[in-house]
């Protein structure tokens, strides 16, 4: 009987449990249905309302907040201001309050702010109100006189909000290096872009200020002389870099044409880019410096070795290599001094493509230098497997490769600094959020490219270029200067052949020659009329160097005349009968000879002879 009652109780509970389950399922189903209906209302029926609400929040909060953010300053190496932030006002409107204002006064306000009156017309304001906009920017970062004029109009619905604006007190000075920032206070180019994470207040501990290696005075003198040269020659463009040899610090980096970063949007992009980093070009004869370094380091060539320069014409396959002047026998020093393409080509061929390629790569060509600035180009060194005999000959005198001005001066500083290659440096230190100056160490040498003996011999050869070679216009009284000219033909974009009218004229040099402190590179792109680098670029080097000497009080040193081993002088009998015999015998042998650039031998008197 008891068992029967238990079964009855279990049966009576069963319908109640089922009812509860059904009820819960219905409740969950109804909740899901209500949520779906609400989501439909929000996402479909009321989409525009909530979208405008989000937009208003974005305009009211982030825009205003970003405008008030601080940004670190930028100084030169001596603490002089290059970029600062100043407080300015931005004009905004509240459409609901402005809608009832007199239309004539609103039009006056638009004229003061230099905006289209239709932007604040009654129709436009009504549309903004219907869209739920209760705040709009009229014009950001306006002039103080505009604020005064608007305040005199006393218009309800127009107000001002304090923001910060970047200001470059030196205007065009160093503009391509510094770059500029956008309306949201973030860097768009140059130092402002690369170091935005340090300069911006988004850095958790607060913005830092930067101390560059640039010297404002040296930068000014460099830009001044570059501007004068480019204007006088009606050049397409120009660059100049001043570098401290021992440290790799960039004291000046100039570009022409110039632009004013305070109003950067008024200038084309071509004015704003830093050509010292971004523009790769065929360097021409200044590249012979690196051929000479390779040759001397190999031990196969010495400064006194004789090279027959074919009286100005040298055939390799279907290509004829020419010299601007006809030369017969020259020593290797004279090949560099007189800038003989034929002599350089023969030396390059005698060294072999592998040795030359490896030296160029060690000097940093075909790779970025590692400078902490945006937009640096790698340049182009053809892959070794694609080098032909003609490629080797061309590259020996600076054709068939693309390099940047920064790569050139960095490589020359390596050779002037006893063969040690190091990265160029643009940031000298920073001022942290607590106002403490933090100096950054100079970059350590990365690799040794050439021996001390090679660098000293090369320097003596480059001194000869300035003493009585193609670079005499770079000579500075009382100072030993080493340097090299380069007048490179450019490829005509229409014919795709080397032009007889388009040239890039360059001079690279350093001083004092045997204890180098400063290196300077000048390039003048497409000068009109006179185009020889010894006339166009070398004088610019001299003027910049003289201003630096005066500014830094670099003491003069006694010049040391270079020994002249010219075979031409031997032929004239100025060095004795033995030399004359060498010259005559060599001329006779090659006068009958073939055209292989790689043949070589030992001439009388113990001097090596490279002939074609």
C-alpha cells in the first residue's frame, strides 16, 4: 500500500515539472525575440541617430583633447630652437545657438576666418541640427588677429578652444630634416615623424624634447651657399651634407629647393623630401675614390703604377669609353687627379669584379646607412652575377650604380677615419619628461674596411686632386684639403641614353687632410651652362669649409706638396734619362698592342704598367 502511494505522488509531480520546463522555454524564447526586435530597432530603424551620437562624441572629446596635447621641442646641438609648440585658438560653432544669429554677422565671421559662407548658412546649420550635430569645428589653429575680430562681432554660437601649434622659428632652415606635423599633432615627415613616439604626449611618462647633431650656424651657411650656387646655375636641385669625420655626426644637411614647414601644404612634395636620403643618383667620378681604395688595399696597384689611357678613346665590346682630355701614360695618382675614366676602367678590370663588388658592399653601397630618419633609399649595386666586363669598367668610374649623397659622405668619412665605417648620427641627445638632458653615445665603428696605410696613401692622392688636379677650386689657403670632383652624365628620360646636356656635378672633400675633422659633400643637379664639377661644385665646398673654419676656429696646418711621379714629366726628361726610356719604350709597345684592358706587366725602373 505504501509503495502504491509513492507511485501516485511521483505521477502527480510529473505534470508540474513539464509545465515549468515549457514555461521557461517560452520565457527564454520571448526574451530572445525582444532582444532581436530591439537590435533591429537600434541597427536599422535608429542607425542614423546613434551614428550621429558617436560622431558628436568623437568631435567633442578626442578632437579637443588631441588639440591640447603637448609636444616636445627640437633643438640643435647647442640648444638653439628648431621646432617648438605654441598655444593658439581654434574656432568652433554650436549650430543650435548660431542658427538664430543674424545671417549678415555670420557671413562676416566667415570672411574673417576665410571659410566659405555656405558652410555656416542657415540651410547648412539646419541640416547639421537635423543630423544631431551640436558641435563643429570652423577652422583650426587660427591667427590671433582673427580671434580679436571675431570677438568684436560678439556672435552667439561661435567659440574658441585652446590648442597647440607647431612653429619652426627658422622657417626654411633644416626643413627637410625636421619635417612637419599634421593637424592632429602627429609627425608626417623627417625627425617629427621618426621620433613621433618620443615627441608626442602619448608617451606614458610625457613627451621628450630632442637635441640634434645639427649645428644651426653651420646649417645656415651650408644652405646659404647651396642656394646661391643653385640659383646662379639655374639648377634643378641640389644637396649638401657636412659630417664630423670621427663621430659620424651630421652638422648640416641641406636641400634645394627649400620649403617653409610652417605652411608646408603650399609646397609640392618634391620640395619637401630630403634628397640627401631619398634620391639615388649615378655619382660619376667621385666614385673613383672607392676604386682607388679597393686598388690600394688589394696591394696589386700602387700610386706610382703606370696606366696607358689610350689618348682618350678605349673600346670595350661595342662601347667606347672616353676621357674629357686626351691622356697617354699616367700614374695611378694622376688617373685620380686628372679623373681619367679610361685609366679607372683599366684599374677596375685588373682588380676583378669580385674584389670591387665586395669593397663597395663593405663601404655600405646598396644598403641603408642606418640613419634614424624616414625614407632612406638603399641605392642599387647590380648583383655580382650580372656583372660583365663592361659593367666592371663602368662602375669603376661611377656609372651603372645608384647611390645617395648620405652613402657617399659616410663612405668617404670611413676612409678619412683610418678605414673604420660607422653609422651616421642625427640625434645627439634628448631632454626627458623631468627636464634632464640624456646624451646619446656616438655610434661605435661597425667594421674596418681598409687599412691605415691604404687610407693615408689615398688621402695623399686626393690632396693632389686639390693641389693641381680637377679640384683646385676647393683649395683653402693654409689648409690641407683632400677631395674629388665628379661630373656625371644623366640618362635622358626620353631617349633612355646618356645625355650630352644633363649632368650632376659633385665635389666631396675633407680637411685637414691628414687629421680629418670635417667632410663636406656638394651636389648640383642639372646646372645650366657650365657643368664641370671643378667649376660648379668645388667652389661651394670651399665657401662652406671656410665658414666652418672661422666658426669652429680650426687652426691652419702647413701644406705638404705631393711628389709628382708623372710619366709625362719623365718623357720630357725632367726626371732623368731612365724615366724617358721607360716612357718611350712603353709607348712603343702599346702603340702596336691590342685592346685587352686586363693585360699588365712590369716596366723598366720597377714601376708596374697597366696598358690596353
